[in-house]
């Protein structure tokens, strides 16, 4: 049979990170990886214990398609307290398999083929492919180092066309660590209202904000009815393997997402949901400890990269540094490949996060302080050798 794979899937490139990490994995454990965007911490014990307890109690069934009501109540309480946006747990919240599933659901729920979704680049690797898988058209707006990778709302407005359906935000940002000022958030809200757009806001790194206060666009007047607020447990609570996320938003959009979720996923794992309830109720202390450690690492890695001559903007949140490597004379891919082969340090080429990532690499500081110090010594040696 010809054309066995659907055309729009056949043309999708594989993730740039995936290929690279196949190479890293083949190199054994002398490699220091600043590559993967995953906390090096194990999930706090009280959360793991709640998973064991759920199983002991025999809580092994399906849940409501939307997720356990007790979890949705806990989520809505948390979102109200921390993001100043009130949602009804019965109709305005859905529990998903990570933020990944929530993204897929909202794109499939709102995109009629050909609709455009505007987002900022460099960005999380999945955004453009997920939009395309939902038959949408991704429209990237570039954020620049000279503006500390902050989004200029004017650039967003210039990208709006009659086909624009939604704008997608991710602050603090993977891979740049940039955040938005309250003025920028207000300006983006104004643009969304003026052009009648949906706003999808991926706030998965929001707890990991080190400078200033995180503010959510969902909290602004008139925004709740057009905003889908996405969040999850992978990063702040070090719960990647639990695959827990959620979306809060207007009832019509949550209902549309629920239909897709119901037919494709049914529900998220009950064991993971019970653990996530524990994280929301009692996870703050452990989470703050991890955050303090990320902040300590951030200050060190950014200082060291700048000393080495790889200019690096101070990230405001998340756990990534995004240094400019153009002084090395190498492309992002050459830099990452040679650094791995010659000094056994894994970083991700900036181009994995969009074409405008050329000239940069992403260094995740979700690895131990000592390993980051050693990685910086190796990078220094590598850069000196190039001169
Ligand atoms: C910006 C962003 N959104 C979403 C995700 C997916 O997270 P989850 O583990 O909740 O599916 C990631 C993971 O790296 C991410 O960086």
C-alpha cells in the first residue's frame, strides 16, 4: 500500500532532542547531561507514599472522565489561591495525562483545519508539531536575546490575521527562562480581546519563578472566558512519571476537550490523581526546597557561562540557561555534538526549539550543583581549545 502514513504526519520532523539523546545514551555514564528537561529530584516521599496507599486501599478503577471531583476541587482551590482565577470544579476543570495531553486536547478542540495559532519561539519542542497534528497552522513570533527573550506584544499583534484562532503563551519559558511583566500580560490580554482570540497559557514552570512574581493572564478582567489555563505536576513537584496535568477554562471549551479525552484517554490514572491531591495539599515545603536549589544552580551556571565567554541572559524562571555560543564560531548543532564527543557534556542545540535558536544551546540546571560545576569546567576547556 502506498501512502500508509497520513501526509500531515509523514512530513513532521522527529524531535531534535530525541536524535541527540540517542547519541548521548550510547556514550555511557561518563557524560554529564544538561540536556533533559526533567528534575533530578525523586518525587517527595509523602507523594510517593500516597500512591502506594491508594493501591493498598484498592483504588485501582477508572475515575470520572473529567477526573476525581476531589482532585478538581483541590486544583481549583490551588489555581484561585496562586493565580487569582476562580473556576468551577464541576464544569471548568479537566484532569489530563500531563500538560502534553492538555495541549493536544485544546488544539484538537479549537482548530478547524487551516486555523492559525500564534506562539513565541524559541519554545517547547512540541508546540508546532501538536498544532500541525490538529491540522492547524503554527505561526511563530521570534523573541530576541537583546530583549532578554521577553515577548514584545506588538510583534504578536502584527502576526494576527483573519485566520488566527488563538495565541499560545509559555512563561516562564522553556528554553529561555524568560518571563512576562504584568504590563506585557495586560497588553497581550488587550490584543486577545480586540481580535477576539482564545489564549492558551502553559504555566507548567510558574512555581519555579525566581525573580519577581508570576502573574497569570487568566486572572485579568474579561480574560477567564477566553483563556485556557494549563498546568501540571511534572516540574515543580518532580512528578514527570506520574503524568499529571490539568486544564481550567470556560465550560464550553472544557466540554469540547472532555469529548476528545473521553474517546481517546478515558481518564487519567486514579493512583496518579490521588498522589497529585497530596502534592497540592502538602507539597509546598518540599517544592520550595527544590526551587531554592534550582535558584542556587541558576546563579552559578549563568555566572560561569558568562565568565567562559558564552553570553547568557539571566533566566527568570524554569530550569534552563540559554547561552549564546556564536563566539565559538560553531553552529548550535556542531557545538553540541563536538562538546559531547570531546568533553562528554550534553546540551541541546538551540535549533531544537525553532530555527531562531541557531547560535544558542540549552543547558538544563536540573542536575546536581557539583555536576554542573564540572560541566562548566569541561565547557571552559572546550571553548579555550577552539580559540
Ligand atoms: C513548556 C512545557 N509544556 C509542557 C510540557 C509537558 O509536560 P508534561 O510532563 O506535564 O506532559 C513540558 C515538558 O518539558 C514543557 O517544557
